């Protein structure tokens, strides 16, 4: 037997349970990973709380939990090339990452070798956030010399987005609460308070104008960017649902290039990007971790260890 986080009904963190489950094995074409860490994302608890969204992603009851993971390969199925027992790996397994053992199809899912110098806790945060950050910037054609407005800059996707943007030679203005201003300045971001009056505050900070924007939280930043004269084609959003302003580019990790994740991990290994871990919890305290992450006020990533 092994352990896995499961839920038999939809709801909040209270429906998540750590249970003993039958030990899975790597069938032909599959790799089994002994998971050491899993990073949490908003989509994880949204899948658990919303039957409609879960169904859209092919998830049903009874279900597992989590997407991003890191660990060590401990079984390799027949016909798999490129992975061997003992390899450190990271990747994504939608709706089932929080388990002692995860079986992954490397031909259809994200499974990559963890670079030397990157811890499992950091690697476990990369699949969703890294691909989403890359897609958000690619959608607007970010280039050197841009002044970029980022909505939700201090969140798990935001901290990667702003660092990638800075590496591209852009000036970055990020919306956040005042309590995160010092945190954002560590990454070269010029922080601005979100909420009513955002347009006026950004205009005062950048009187020469903003040339691009990405909204990582909802639509407030996208709408502010339009009011500031940013062309809709140079504004992206990852969390607007069906309320995307006309012409703005909705995007997500599914639109990222396959090689983007390896590129980001290599930059992290070389010290060019930092992944701040807001909190780390053992799997026995999973509900606390989910409550913290779902509050949407953490600075960086929340990780669960197994």
C-alpha cells in the first residue's frame, strides 16, 4: 500500500483526506515516481470545489489532488527511453500529484529531469507556474524596452513572470497590496497598489506610458491597461474566465512551448531566477496548506512534502 490525497465529494479543504491506497505500478510506456514534494496552485483547489471545472478537465469523483510534483523515478515501464530508476525528475500530473507514488506517461504529460542545483521543493513549483508565466509573456510579444504592467505580481505565477520580464529587458510595474512592496522590489519590480484609482497611480508612476500588460488575477489590470492606451493585442490574462475584455489575449500554460519549462529550470539552476517558497507543509497538514494558498495572499509558492 501507499498513500494518496483523495476526495469523494466536492467542497473546501475539509473534503481532502490522506488515505492508504493500492500501490500503482509503471505499465509499458509509463514511469513511476516516488514523490518528495508537490507545489500547490489555485487550479488545484478550484478542481476540488467546482464540479463543472473539474469535468472540463476530465476529472471526476472519487478524485485525487494536486498537479505539480518532484521526486525520484523508482519504476520504468517497458518501452520508455530517457528515464532510469534513481533519476531526479519533476513535472505535472493533473489531479493526482499529491501521492507517495505517481505514474506518469512521459509522452503525454510533463516529466523532466531536475537540474543539479535545483531542490525538489523548488522543482515541484515549476510545471504550472513556469509554463503559465512564459505563455502570458509570449502572448503579448514582450521585448526589451517595454514597460510592462503585471496584475497579481506577488503570487506564485507573478514572481516568475516579473523575473522573466526583467530578464527580457522590460521595466516592470506590479500590482499588489502594500505589504508586499518590499518583497517585489527585491525582484526589480516597481509596486503599485491594486484597487480603485489604479489607472491614476500607474499613470503617475509611468507618465511616459505603459506598452504591455498581463493580468494574473482577474480583469482589473487588463481593464486599467486598456484605459492607459495599451493596445488590446498587447494585453494577456490567465484568470478572466468568460469576462475577457474585447481583444485581450486569454492564455495559459497549455499555450507555452514545450521547451520553456526546461529553459526556466536551467536559469533557476544557474541562479538567474529565484523561486520564493512562502511556506512548506508536511502532507499530514495538507488542509492548512490549501487554506493558506486559497487565501490568495501568499508571497510566492506553497509546497507540500511527502
